[in-house]
């Protein structure tokens, strides 16, 4: 019987016409229960906090926080929804960043809405749904595997901040700083702060506008 229950979904898009069209499409499918439709990343966070859902569908370019930071924030929460992102298919960087931030699926914007529902059913079952991507491209730039929070942490680390100062700057606990540092070191194959700082400057990450 559990398999026949509608899948709870929350939807977020800053474009009112797109939001209305997708909402109507999802509402007409009895396999889904549309719990929330919102126009911003902050609205999405608030909605899924009040009413947890199995699947979230969002536009990558959500106001105000943005899709990437929303995904990064959700990963730190207990039992977050499985997230599907849709965005520009011609920009493989969006796909890589969505994967790194913890998305469970990615759909190009030009796909028919039915494709999103097929993906929603799959990710609700625990599957990952991404277009073909050459994994060799994902590993050419090691920083592409970092989440937005980890890239921000790396930039702050390079300024010589200790863990307490990092916690204050990022408004997180010292234990959360340590958690992100462990992940950062593992992803970049580093073992110390000194190596991380050296990597930051030698890799050109300090010139990347996405790392602040």
C-alpha cells in the first residue's frame, strides 16, 4: 500500500508563469501530492521545515539564496527531501555544481514536464537521475567537487582564520567547521591546513569569483 501513496512534492521557481504551469501539471497527476509551491529558496526552506516532503523540484536560479546554496543548506538538515534541479542544458558547470551540492537529479529546462515527474518517481525510490556526463571532466578541477560552503570555507581558511574564527564568520558551530574541513581535505586529497592554503593559491582558486 505504501508504494501506492502519492509522493509529496515541494516546487520552487522564481518565474510565476513557470511555477503556475508546473504546479498545474503536477496537480493533475494522482501519483503526486503537491504540498508547497514557492517563489524563492528561502520560501522553500520554510515550506519543507513546516511540512517535510519526499521530493523537491527547484529552478537552479532561484531568488534570493540560489539553488546551489539551498542544496548546501538542506544537506545539513535531518531527512532532507531528495532534490531535482532544472537549469540551462548548455552549461555543464551547473550540472557539476548541482551534483556536488547534493542534488539527486538534474533536468534541462527544455524537457517536457512529464520528464520531471518520471525523475521524481525515480529519485523518491532512491535513484540518481542525471544526463550523461563524462566523469573525467568532473575531476579535472578538484574544486568542482566542493560544495558552496566548502569553497567558502577554503577561501576563509586561506586568510589564516582558526576554527573559532571560521565558525563566527560562517555562522556555524566549531564542530560543523571541523566536519566541513574533514570533507574538504578528503575531496582535495590534503592532510593539513597548510596544504589547503597552498592548494588555494597554487590552483588559482583565489581568482575564482564563486569562491569568496
